[in-house]
C-alpha cells in the first residue's frame, strides 16, 4: 500500500485562478469544477474517489496537509506521527475539570487524515448507535442501511482461526470492496485477557462487527493489508488508477481560507472557495458548478466568532462537540514469552499489528459486573488492551450543547480553532471512568491472566483497597482523548458512536456519495 501519490499537485496556479484578495467575487469564468471537496481526510478521500467514477463530472479535492508520511504506513508506529508535520497538533483550552491543563488533540494532516494516523482498528460500533441516529432525526441512516455500506467498502480477509465460519462471516463482511480488513497478529497475552474477562461475567465474542453488536470481549480487526501495511482512506480510495482519472484533481499543501457565498433566488449559495498555500500569501479561487463539500474534520470544520460576518446562520456550527475520554494508561508488566515472541516473522511482527489489540465492551448498568457501589447512566464503559502503547478507557460524554469549537482571537484560519471539550465537567463522565478502571483491575487479577502478570505482593488486595477518589485523581491528572472527536453541523452523526469512528465515517461517506450522485442524476 505504499503508493507515491505521484499525480497529486501542490501549486494552486495549476488548478485554480489567482485573485487580488479574499474579498474578490468568485466568477463562473474562473477555473471551475462540478464538485469541490474541502479536506482530504477520511471522508474526503472516499467522496473524491466515488464522485469521480462518473467521467462526465470534474472533482477537485483540496487537502491542507502533505501527501503521506513514512510512519503512516506502519500500523504500530502511529504514535510516532504525533507532533510531526503530518499532525495538526491541536490542543484544547485549559480543562478546569481535567487537571487544569490543556489536552493534546492530535489529528492527521495528510491525505487520509486521521485514518492515516490512528490505531488502525476496524470497528463498526454498535447497531444501536444507528438506531439512535434515526431517533434523533437522521432518517435513512439505520444500521441495516449503514451495513450495506460497511460491506460495500470492505475487503475482508478470512482467517480460519480467528473468523466466524465462512458462511456466517459472508453475511456480515464484504469481500469486493477497496478497504482491506484483517485479523492482525496479537500478543499471546490478549487471549488470556479475554478469558479473564469471561471469568468475571463478560462474554467472549469472535467478531465485534456483526448484527449482534459489540458487547463482550474480543480481539479487534484491523485496517491493515495482507503485507502488514496500514490501510487508510487515501491508500484504499486514491489508488494509482483513481489518481490517473482525468476528471479528478487532488491538491495538497493548500489551505481553504473561506467559502464564497452568493445569492441565488434570494437564498445564500456557496459558489466557490478561496485558498492559499501560506498565511498572507497569494490567493486563488475556483468556481463550483454543483456542490462544495466540507469534510475538513471535527476541528477543521467552520467555527463561529462574533468578529466573523455570518453569511448563512447554522445554529449548530461549532457546537455539540463529543469525544471519548481515556483515564490514561494502566501498565501491567507481564511474562515476556506472552508478548513479542513472534517478532522475527516477516510481515507478522509487532509493527504490522495494531495499538489496541483487544477490548471488552460492557454496560454500566450490568449488576453482575464488579464496578462498585455507585450508580450512573447506561453508557457503555469499554476497556482497550494494548501491547505497548495505550489503554483507552472510553466513556460517552454527558449532555450536548455547551461543548464546542470557536474561531481564534485573530479570526485567521491559519491560527487554528479554540477547542473546549469540557472533559469531566459532567459528573457521569467520571463515574464511568472509575467503573472502567475498576473493571480493569478486576480483569488483571482474574484467572488465567493474573498468573502471567507480575502484580507484586498486593495482587489479592489492591482491587479491594483502591479508593474511588484515588482513581478520580489519577484520571484528572493522566486522562487524555481517545482520539474520537465529533460534532454535527447538521443532522448527520447526531450522537457519538460507542467505539472507534473511522469505519463509520467511511461507510457514511460511501452513502453520502451515492446520495449526491442521485441528487444530480438528472441535472
């Protein structure tokens, strides 16, 4: 999957029209495209590929970041991308309830976006998530409808040892899509973790990505090809044959500074975009014939400010920010033979595996599980198990509304947004974090896992003596994002999903492309 993206351009003069200033009117005499996609991240790559399948339309995909990054091809090297030129390197505002500190919020700044920098976990989340979407008004986005697009996108690699039987797998997994999904190699200790979880009442599952949903413990599937390379939206959808299409232009290193809005029949209509390669640099514009599609990510999507002139008021812009929050890593030392014994197998070593290899998904209102004696809502705490990097104890945030994104004081797109997730501001967040961390301690001390961990003399007492306030202090001091931010500027993605978001975004973009094609089929 290590393509070179040789047909990608970076000089705006090659695909747009230079203008005197951003206040210049965008005219239909400018360089024009049927579709302009702002943001070459996960959704943007899917949309560009699918919309350009029609040779009669022209598509321009504009990405502010670079083409690729060496570490983006190596699944387990994802953390090495943070803080590089391929990372936006966002930070939150000071989080009053999150240790009075700013939180690091990495996002991919390259083709493929965060699908090129994430943990490579392939997870469709819970079918109930999409039922909730429909209840919130996203008509047509049910699980059964989304399932069609999960399967359309997917090229599932059957594994005789880890998969369900072939007949059953074929009912839930696609085989002819462009997005390769495998069962990655996992450290031996991961199976012990799943067995230990089962011993305390958490059922085991062979496949999180079926109609049965995600409750239980299982190994994760991964967005990795059969050679051990990461599969991102860019490598899957912007293949050499796609980039060779004469009706598709892919630009990198170009920042869209504003949308051009004009009036049509008394209503505001976006008729183009204005862009540049650097702050204060020459400005360029393109005219759009059909649609401008903004897919610039949670933190890159337009934000509000009192100093920005409103051309068309969308009340939800910049509001309802949601994320999964982590307590921070709980590290357990284990028997070496249970971790990386197979490191020398070509294409099957640890770098071809993924950061979060197994997980348990449970309900917070399950009375059979050893949480402690407090109550909370019915969110789903989940515990992720990693061989070397991070354990993310995710928890759904509380009520929507006040958490959001606003423009910087300078109102310059080049200075980045002000991001205030208000981590742990809702007491229920902390209750679920404490539940998840307690569950982690119980699993670590359950058979057969405990015999492979070096827990020390207190291994039989810690789970009973650890105090909730100690766990709370730990989380406020060490908590971090689980890298799943979202907010909605319209009805799509009205609620957060209960797991990893990448596969969901790909399926969403697949369906969006079909809907856009249908809208303009007879135009």
